């Protein structure tokens, strides 16, 4: 009897430790994505922020002495937000370095993805068009969302 109780107690403790390692996708509060080009004329920095309620904010900033900023917003439904969040593996994202490759070297441009999870933000920046394997599908979807703001003036 004591052996069974001990075995049950060990299983409960073991399950408790493995649950700590679960992906925190459901805790993603915001997904950010952007591109920038240092040697560029016009609106060279573009970024989107997608929050849990489906609100998307697009911002573009111009280079120059008096840089101007323009913003537009849209909303997407909860299922679309959940589709994006399903492409996020927070454990894998946390393991990635903050900078991969040489973003915007020789004006090749930079891309980044950021996640706000439980109030903490992590941003991973990589060479434009060269998302790491862990982020390729998410980067592709986020690029499409960013491009959907082409009429933002």
C-alpha cells in the first residue's frame, strides 16, 4: 500500500515538473514583426504589432533629418490570432539569439520578430529574407500582414 502511494506521489511530482516545460503559446500577449533598411530613401522602417484582441497596428517611419511616421490599424478575428500563435513555439523562440547573421549589413536589410510573453519582450533580428527555420512560417505570415497595409498613407 505504501509503495502504491509513493508511486502515485512520484508521478504527481513528475507531472508537475514536466508541465513547467510546456510551450507558453497561450501566454503570448503580442507578436511584433518588422523590416528596416538603413541605406534607403522614404519609409524604410515598417513594423506591425498584433495583440490578443486582434488589433493590428502598422507603423512606417521615414529616414531623414525630419523623419515622419504614419500608422494604420486593422482588426482580425480571434481564429486568425490563434493561427499566428500556433506558429509560435515560445520555448524554441527563447533559445534563439537576439541577432542572427548580419542584419542590414551592406544594406541587405533586417527583419525581426518579437514576442511579449507574460509581460516580457524578446526580439530576434535576422537578415532580410533569411528567417531561421524556427521562424520561417511565422515570418512569412507576418510579412503578408505587413504587406496588407500597402495603402496606409
